C-alpha cells in the first residue's frame, strides 16, 4: 500500500461524517418524496371543494349522509373486534404451549402461519366459496374466520417475540411450584407478562380486518372497504376523504400499538 | 443459545403431552386455510358435468388473455419486488446505521403502517396525489417535470407499480432490518485490521451474508405483489388485467358453472406460482441459517 | 512481508488523547512496549483502555498525541495498512467463511499465492491445535475454539504488533485460563510485541510482562505484576489489583493505628481523622488467644496450601486473612483471636 493511499484512507476517516450526512439527507428526501408527499398531497386534496376552489370539510360530511356509511362501518368494526378476540383466544394458548414445551411441531405451526402470506388471498376466497358449508356462507360472520387466517403471520411473530423475551419456563415453574393451577398460571402470570405482545397481536388483527377487501368483495359482503369502492363511483372526493381518514387513523392506531408493546417489553425486561 | 435450546428440548420432550393442546389450531387452520385450498384445487379439476378433467387449465396455457394475465401479474410482481427490495434495503441500512432510540421506533411503526397499507384507501390516496390533477403531480410539475407528458396515468400498469412500491418498500424495511442489524461491527473492523479494503469486505463477507436474506425478502415481496388485489381493483376498476382481477371478474355476480371452474383453475395457477416462490423463500432461509451465529 | 524480514517491533504512544465530545476517554497516554513484550492495560470499563487499543489499531483516531511503530510515525497510516493483528472480544470471525478461509483472509488481502497461503494456514492451525476444524464454520465451534481461530487469523499476517481486546471475557472460567495460557505460550514462541486489554486483574497479572493500570483515561501505574501487587502507588491500584481489606482506623500525623500497632502511612502524609487502611489478606496474622482477643472468627475456608479466615473485629469490621493451612488448622468459628498486621507501612484512603 503506497503513501498516497495511506493519506486517502486517513482522509476517508475524516470525511465519514460528511458521507454520513449526505446519505441521511438523501434518504430523507427520497423518503419524503416516496412516502410523505403522497400522504400530504392526498390529505390536502381531500379538503378541496368540488371544483377545486377553496377548502372545506364537505367531502368528509358528504360521507356521513350516505345511507351505507354507518351500517358498513358498524359491520367492519363488529367483524374486526370478533376477529381480534378469536385470534387471541386461538393463538395465545397455542403459542404458550409451543414455547413452553419446545414442541417439535413448532416449525410446522411456523410454516402454516406463513402460508397466508404466500397463498394468494384471491385463491383462498375462491376456495372459501366452494369449501364453506352453506350455514356459514349465509352469514357475514364467516368473514371473521378468514380475517383470523389473514392475521396469522403477524400474530405468530408478535406473540413469539413476546414469549421469547420472557423466561417462560421459570415463570411457569415458579407459579406451578407455588401451587397455582395451569389456568391460573396462564391468566395471572403469562398473560400479564406478554401483555404488550397480546395487545400488538390484537390491534394488528383488528387493523387488517378493518381494511380487508379481497375476501370480502369476492364473497360478496358489504363492509367499509367494499362500500368505499362502490361509493367512489358516485363521489371520488368522498372516497379520497374516506381513505385519508382511514390511513391517518391506521397510523394513529399502530403508533399506539408500538407504544404499548414497547412499554410491555420494557416492564417485563426490567422486573423479571 | 443453541445449547440452551437443545437442552430444554431434551428436557421437555419427556414431559410434553403431545399434540392435544394444538388441536384447536390445527383444526382451525385445517378447515379455514387448507380445506379451501384443497376445495379450489378439486373444483378446478371438475368439468361441466362434474367429471374429472384438466380442461379448465387449457385456457391458461392456450388462450391469450388468461396466459397474458399471468405474464402481467408476474411482471408486476418482479418489477415492484425489485424496486421495493432495493429501495427498502437502502432505507433499512440507513435506519440501522444512523438512526437510534425513539426515532427508530417511530420509523418502524410508520413502516409497519405503510407495509400494511396495500388496500382500497391507498388507491384513492394515490389518485388524489398522482392523478392528472393530483397535488403531487402539480408539485412535481411545479418543479419542472410533467409526469403526464408521456403515457403515464395513475390508472395504468405504471401507476399500479408506483402504488405497489409504496407498500413494498416499507415491507422490505421491516423484513430486511434484522439481517442488517445482525451484521456485527467486529466483522468490518476485523476485515480492515487484516488489511482488506472496504470493497473486499463487501465482496467476501458483507454481500455473501446479506444476499440470502435479501433474496428471501424479495420472494416475500414477490408473493405480495403477485397476489395483491384490492389496490389494483380500486385503482383501475379492473382495467389492468392481472390474474386476481381476471378471477374477480370471472366469479363476480351471476356466473356460469364453466366460468366458475375456470376461475378456480386460475386460482390454482396462482397457488402454483406462489408455491414455487415459497420454495425459493424456504431455500433462502435455509442458506441464511447455515451461517447463523450460535 | 517475509518472516525473515520481520523482527519484533517497538510500539510507542506519546501523549495520546481522545475526546468524545466533552468526554475525555483517553487523557495523554504515554506507553512504550518493548520488542517481544506483552503489556496489559488493566482497568474498569470506561477507563480508556479499549480506546487506546483501537487508536493503535487505527479503528479510532486520536484527538492528539503520536503513535510510533519502530520509530515510524503511524498516526496517518490507514487501519488496513498497519499490519497489526487484532483479536476481538467475540463474534469477530466471518460467519460465512470456514476456519481455513477465515485464517487466510488477511493473506488474500495481501495477494499472497494460494500455495503459500495453504502452507501458512496449516502452520497457524497447528499453532492453535485446530487442524481437525479446518473446514468447520464458526458457529460449529465452541467459544474457546473461535477465539483460537481468531488468534490464528490475527497471527497469519505476521503482524508487527498483536492487539488483544478482552479476548477471554466471553468465555467460561475453565476455558478462559486455558486460552489465556495458550496465548502466552504462542506470544513467547513467536516473540511478538503484544498489547492486551482486560478488566480482569488475574488475567493481566498471570500472563503479562508488565501491567498498566488505568483509571479515568489515565495510566495510574505501569510495572511488573509483583511491584503492582506489593507496591501500588495509589489506593486505586491497590484496590484494583488483588484482594484488599479496608480496615477503619484513625490517622494521626503520618501513622495509623491498626490492631494496636502504629504503622507508617505511605501516602497522604499528614492526614488526620477517619481513614481506611488497605491491608492484603496475607499481611494479616491471626493467632488464638486464651483471653479475649480483638476479633472473633466467623469462618475458615480451606483452599489447599493456604486457608482463608474471615474475622470480625470488636468494632464490627469484617477482615479477611490468608494464612498457610498448617498454621491455621486450630482456628474455629466463634473463637476469640488476636489480629496482627505484618507490615511496616500502609496505604490509607479517606472514608
């Protein structure tokens, strides 16, 4: 290595701060253009009066006067809440059991839980049309089960991370040796310890369910997203307002989740 | 970690009481996930008179539009997964390297929102932003470039690519971040200490380690781009003929039995493509695991 | 680059400082490591020892001061041109390369031909006794084996200086002493100038020619282990190296009273009032008394040739003594004893 190169390397060390800031600035600009600009642009757009002159809440209030608005929002909320609860009731015991026993079947469960990301939802919907018994096909509550399926990949990861962060074995053995029953152990010891993970899984399923369109539309049910598409054909500004509203709500919702799960993890980490 | 895990596995296998507690999970996923897949496969193999046949798959191979829809879908998946994975990997690198603490949590949450944003709202937001009168369009025009000067419209294939990138790149940020965080500072320093240049480090250590998770993430993005329906449907009202939209049109409303069977065979075609992707994904994960630090 | 050209190097630091913003991590370090010498920098975390090592390696830039290798100024030499082999705390092996490939990494970077590389790798594997693991990946090795590979990799390039950054701290106690002795054996065999950073005083004392004790970015004392142990210049060094009793007492003038005996104070001349006298366990003599002594035995632990005796004085201070086992066999818990200090002068610290 020549002297010239020595100098170059040394000056590289000094220039690294310059390099760092140019990367950060470039990333910020790119991030702004790709992700923030569309959100800002559509937000402003949603407040434009039809015709483009001036700003108002008119597109937002238009929604409230539509016949389908409240019923479809109600349906979506109801289904999403049910999906969240069902998801938790199914997955918390499953994940606790898998993590506690170190089951050989964990890779299989892991595989099944990633399938909903891989199997096209459209295919799942067509399959559901053919596979579900008619008593299920006749009720909108059939969607709840598929919302749970779609939420599996995220629920699995969230709960698994939360369970691995705590010393599950020690907690269970301590609780059991003090005479607590299994049910009591799960409810009083494990659930509080992974509260963050459970909240996260719940909210994720809820959020996914609220926005689910593919299965809902292919199974011909009317929820908030399918209603939005229909409504957009009458009033695109209304649909945009609706979209901005739901997107911003989603940011608020998931930011809350992030806050919750961070807090939960920290408490568990320090106290136990 | 590995030793501890192995130990606990040995200890607990004697105690584990079998699969009974997992029965609800297997029953649920069996009925609502696997059975529909089996059912759609069976249906795709049935003819008009309920006889077994492969006829339903004929149009996919022979008929232009259906074959073409697969080409369009795969093209869309490859393009959006490529852009998404490169852009997302860059952001993941910047976030891991330069951002810490509270801001990192915020960025991660925002990425999570954006990654899951693929849906109806996204389509309308992009119409508002990048439609011919959209505010982002006007803003860019103000900066001196008219994106509508050529053939671009937000309702076209290119438009769909643009919108998909919006959720593919953040998904990549989430998926790829652990791989970058796993790169230890000591490797870079040891390489320098041993007299290697930065280029040598990336060629011999950095890229070989990051490539498998990158490919794995790419496959995941491909799967997402390939099967996404809602955004494209809401954005283009079905004019861009990707497979999910073609299927949607086939099974929509009053459908004839033969059309339903064709829809089923298209759905099975999608599953086949997805499974190929899954195999790639599993392979990539395996290669990653091979070097994993214990 | 050939072995015959290579003679052991001298490493010299002159007034090397490093500030991180307002924090001074390293404050004017002067240090000369003679050819073939192993010098340890010992200190608690945050004392600046790792910063010093990283400045020598070129991974960190000194805010001021100079660095020389064989009299040649090294400040401006790039980290990848310094020819210094470094062993990190842990996880520094390239996980995607097997043991052989790890060891030859530096040789490839030097564009050395494959035949010569293979020969060198074989030599290194033999040196660290890992011939059978040549094709293993790092994750298939134990922690101790990984560190031996890291050592082989650092030595393969025939470095001017060997830098060891807490190479043992991630290992189990048993493996630790084994690798420690192996490092020393190899270092002596190759006669390579070595700078060794550690927070473990036992490690430092057992394998180093000289040990430098650091605190708050400064070198408190540097000397051979015996002198550090028996003649610490400051209370910090005394406390950090070996076990130390803190016996509460009163100082007047330049003497303190320990168990009824007046002993000269080595530091802080003219100190009056409450102080702690620093006395090593082996400088305390425990004898049985027929009447009431000045302390009571709490426990006696047999350690082999010597035994550890824990006593409590009438004032309540707990004192640790170390005596030959054959002289302390008749000491039992609960018995009254008399403590004596077998020293002519002591270090004291303010309470």
